[in-house]
C-alpha cells in the first residue's frame, strides 16, 4: 500500500509499506522483496508526471531513524534546486486535508493509468 506522509519533505511524499506487518527490510520474506520493490518502482515512475517534479528520492530506514516499527519506503518528489541537502529532511505540512487529498488524487490517477 502507499499513502501520503503526514509530514512530507515535499508535498506528494509517499510511504510505500507492505500490508503484512514486518518491522525491517531484513524481516520481509525473500519472496516478497521483489514484489514490494516493484511497487516502490511503480510509484517512483509515475510521480514526475503526476506532480510535475523532475525525479524522486527513495529512502528506507531500518531501526535507526525509523519512526514507526513497520517497514516503509519513502518516495519523495524532487526538483533541481529544491533545497534538500544530504540526509537532513526538513518537514512541512499540507495547508489542509483538501490539499493533501488533491495530491493523493493526482498520484492515485497516475497509478491507475
């Protein structure tokens, strides 16, 4: 499954997580690694067209800096000159639930086509 990060680095920042509970990448059964990362790849591939970004940043934390004990991969929209430097991720908020919904709709529509 994929859903918007509540405190995105940039608007449209998604988390991709397996439905079954596993805490870290090492806990994900080998047979699920390929299908899981295929979904990460799919989300990353549609994000530029859906959001008008130039690319994506894909990241995964295992234990350290993992804010919830459930495997998840960050897929962050990126644009040259967006100000993101290294591994410092300044967070922001959506102006409203409606704005978050608009980003979710754009990504959902891109994934459906």
